């Protein structure tokens, strides 16, 4: 059975003021797992085979697909399609490994990048009534999404909505940007993966693609349950400031409906940490100090599973010193969340002034976090900005993925 732990960034609040606090919910996997290998996996890979994927790119992508097939467990199933002007199914749950490898080697290059068709295919092959399996779609591309005429899209809202719909059906979406980020839209790929409860992977060094995607395979082979949800029941006048999963992977969270978060897959080999920012009201006039319930949480591991409940109390105090005692571990997680917000915004702005401010904020926050490498990286990019007036897509994308990986260290 899963267990829940609740801890505050600061365990006390000053009674006479509204204050912002961060609550960490830690979801601990069962100490004795019924299936230690994780639940069965259904993985679908949509591989961009448009004209730009020639040479080493397609060769390394094929090698990565080969390696994934070799590492599948008997209970896992894989689907693979190429997409360009149309989608072509390459593997449809082929159990014969030699046939699968031969089929991958015969993939042809040409055409444009119809990401919408690739997402349609992912949804079709993974939409199943099968229960108790992890369903993961991986989109690998080296270029911008296009329409059927080959014109690059500038408005990605329909694709993001498509990804969100797919995610709501219980399918995780990972995205892979292959090669130089100048050739694709990192913000779109990151946004698509976040809506899909997955991860954006930047394979700028294409020789690393195989290790990056096999690492994600191993992650999904450790899933204990899929379709997990969290219901939040705040006390009177308590307001949300935001939500995110901070470990084992960083993932911003949004309410799927009022007071409900869809968490998706929960791993069997690692705790899952959720941070919840809350504005907590001042004590009512004449109310005494002491512990008060702030929020109740109900964790539902999977469909039809019984809810596991916990409630978070906080101590109202008039002592400033008591109210400033900080839980360092949770405060560091809050700082990581803040840094990731900065790196997300870096990939969404072309304004040099805003870019500079974000980089300065990142340096300050990384200093508080005690991460000199990130401080140095952000400072170097600030110098580049001063010299050139803008950052390259590679520079902002690299910062994005580096900050995401802060949360796995």
C-alpha cells in the first residue's frame, strides 16, 4: 500500500497575516511491491522521417529503436510508425525481434512533418480498454511541425489541445528534439510533453539518442500504477498558488477539474514529490493560536482503487522567529521549481530585456540553491546576450533541459 507524508516549507505561520507556504506531499511506493518489475508497458514511437532526417539522424534513430526492442520485457508491447506527409506503420506489436529489426531498417525518408497525423496515430494504437498497463507515446523529430503543404506552423494551439486530449485518456507523451534546436520549436515540444505528463528530451548530440530513450524506457518499466489522481479539499479561505511534481521528474501540474490533479504514472522504485503552493489566511479576530487544518488530500492510485487520505495542519503563532524556521529540503525543491519556471519562460520570449532579467533571476536563485554550475551557465548566457542581443535556440533549450535534470540529482 502507498503511504503519504506531508511536510511544510515552514511549519508555522504568523497568525495576523495572510502568508504563502509550500506543502510537500510525498507519495511513497509500497515497501513490498506485488509486481517489482512494474506493470506491463505499451509503448508507441512516432519517428519523423521527413526529408531533413537523412544521414546520421535516421541512422541513430534506427539504432535507438533497435535498442528499445532488445530491452523490452515479455509483458511489454511496442508499436512503431514513421511519419512525414503521411503515417506508415512499421511495427504493430511484432513479437519476432528479427522481423522487427528488418522492418525498421527499411524505413524510407521524404516528405513534410505532419505532427498532427503522428499524434492521431499515437492515440489510435494506444487507446485500449486494457487495464493495468502503462501507455506511453514517444514523438521523435528534428524539425518544425508543418501543414500538408509543408508550411511550418506558427500556431501550435490545436496540437497542444490534441496532446492534452490524448493525455486525458491515460496516455503519456514524451517528445524528443533531435539535432540543433534552431530547426524545431523547443517550447512547443516541451509544452506538448508537459500536457502529456511526460518529458521533453533534447538530443543535440545525436549519438546520445539511444541512451536517452532507453533511459526513458527503463523509467516506464518501473511504473507501479497508472492513472493516479489527487483530490484537494482546502479549508475556508485557503487559496492555491500553484502545483508541480518535483521528483522523480519535474512536471508542472494543473487542475483537470476543480480541486483535482491528474498525476498519471507513479513509479515503484522512487517516491513521488508534489509541491503545492498555498495562501493561508490570517487567524480570525479573537481566535487563539494553535494548530489548524489547512487542506485535506485524497490520493487515488488507480481506477477503482480506494483513496488514501491525509490532512495538513499548520501552527498559527505570533512568534516571528518560529514562523521563519525553514525546512531546507523543501525550500530547495521550491527553488528548483522557481528555476524551472525561468527556463520555461526563456524559451517563450524574444525580448532581450526580459531574457536578461530571467537569466539574472536564475543566477540569484541558483546561488540560493547552492548550484555553482548553473550559476556559471546562466552568467555565461547573460554575457552572450550582452554581446549578441539574443540567445540561440540551442542555448535556451540546453538551459531548459539542464534545469529539468536538477530534479533527478
